[in-house]
C-alpha cells in the first residue's frame, strides 16, 4: 500500500521494498522500481485533475536498491500538449543517492 503526498504539479511517496520484490538476493528488481515511478507520475497527473494511462515510459536504473531500504519517489508533470502529459520521476535513497530516473508520456483519457 502506498500513500502519496501532493505538492503543486508533483506527487511523492516513500517505497520500502519487501524481500518479495527482489530480483537478486537483497536487491530490488528493476521492474518494481519502474512500477513505482510509473505510479508516482500518474498520481501527479490525477492530483492535477487528469485521468491518464501510460503511453510510453523510459527508465534509467542508476544504482541498486536494497530490500528494506526506504526510497523517496517523486513524480512531476513537466508539461501538457494536446492529449499528452509529459512527466518525470526519480527514486532516491535517504542520503540522496539516485536509484532510478524515469520520463513518461501519459495519454489523457478524460
């Protein structure tokens, strides 16, 4: 379960990955990190009144995340153009080390 806080065009959550999300022993699977970044961008859109689905997402995995390690995940709307909403997101350790960054094109459906 996630709880999100919103601030202007951004949404944020803290994700503490359980061992069940491991790819390798002690290391969180990159697909889980991507999923959380996707969701935090969608939550930023919902907070500003848009209903969206992800049309395209690009994720750069920069450092491994450890199971049980809290990750601050923040998604921000960059701009809206016609039926597309452009967003970015990041996941970072408590010391600020970036774990992953993402960009997305979210399709506005309503």
